[in-house]
């Protein structure tokens, strides 16, 4: 009987260890109806202009127990929305996004940093116009919970980073039109 009890305790202990040590990562698919990368910049010292992209796809992988993850996002640069159709077309030209040659921009993570069980920053490579630069996204808010309507796990986050548009060969009118660009992304993703 003692042998059976020891075996049961050992089996329970091993199951507990393997459950946490070998927890599988969860994959979340970006919800394009609730994910909008935005960018803002100084316009001739008059105002801060704010625009967004309307089409974004990608996946986020998260393993809270192992404190690892990855982010892979693709933005349709032709979906830029400045609030003015004429400028939408202008900003897609060669001096800025050059969407005929480079219709997408991507962010691919290299490392996700955690504080406790929540991600706080994501290091990765941002590629715009064929130019890749290392960028760190600071996560301002993060939530993982069951989606109240879909009844599946979902994540949501707001993250931001600063880049220089001249680094991506999109620097026309700099410095009069600000070279510093703030990127903000509100992202929601649903578990596969």
C-alpha cells in the first residue's frame, strides 16, 4: 500500500511539473477588425498629424509559463488612411511609402520581455520599403481572457515605438515635416 501511495504522489508531482514545464504555447490570430497601427508626426510645427492603416494580419504566439512569445505582423501599406483621399494616394508615392514596389510593411519579433506573467516589451525588426531596422515596442496595456462574445481566449494590447522616417528612405520634407514618427498599435487577437 505504501508503494502505491508513493507511486501516486510521485505521478502527481511529475504531472504537475510536466504541466508547467511543458505548457504549450498558444497561437492567436490578429483580428483585423480591431487592430489598427497608427502613426503620428509633427507637421511643419503646426500640428501633430495622426493617420492609420486599415488592414493588418498576423499571428502572436504566447507561452506565459515559459515567458516566451513571438509577434509576426504584416501591414497593408495601401490601406493607409490619413482622412483625406488625395493625401492617401500622395503618401503612397515613391517619396514616402512607395506602395507600388513595397505594398506591405512587417514587424517580426526577436524577443518578448516579461514582467511577471505579462509581456512588457517586444524587440523585433520593422521592415518598411525593404529596409529593416531593430525596433522595441513598449506594451502600455495587455489583457488575456476569454472573449465575451466568441467564448475563446483572446489577447489585447496597446504598444508604441518611435522611429525615424529617414531610416526607411521616407524622409521627404524632413526636418520641416518631422523625421520622428510615433507608431502606436492597438491589437486584438483570437486564439486559433
